[in-house]
């Protein structure tokens, strides 16, 4: 059991080190900008949540297509 705990501690420390390398959120600048008070009104005209959701779904679909294509090329199912 000590081996599993030590492996978990190593993974935890490695993950916290990787997370420490990541930059701060870029959206913090929006909260402090002059546009922040007008952002709800802008979102009423341009639904950014719908745009972001649709774009992320599209990117996932394209990524799955290319991954599937690469796997099929590896097994020589397609050219």
C-alpha cells in the first residue's frame, strides 16, 4: 500500500508542478476592463455562449474525424 501512496504523491506533485507552469486566466483582464459593464448587453445581441459551444463542438468533431482517419491509415483500411 505504501508503494501506491508514494506513486500517488509523485503524480500529485508532478501535476501541481505542471499546473504551476500554466499562465493565469486571460479572462481576468475582461473583468477589469471598461467593457465589463457593457458585456451583458453585447451578449444579448451576439450570443457568445452559443458561438463558443458550437465552435468547440465543431472542433471536437473535426479532431475525431482526423484521429479516426489516422487510425484507419495505420491499420491500412484506407489510403
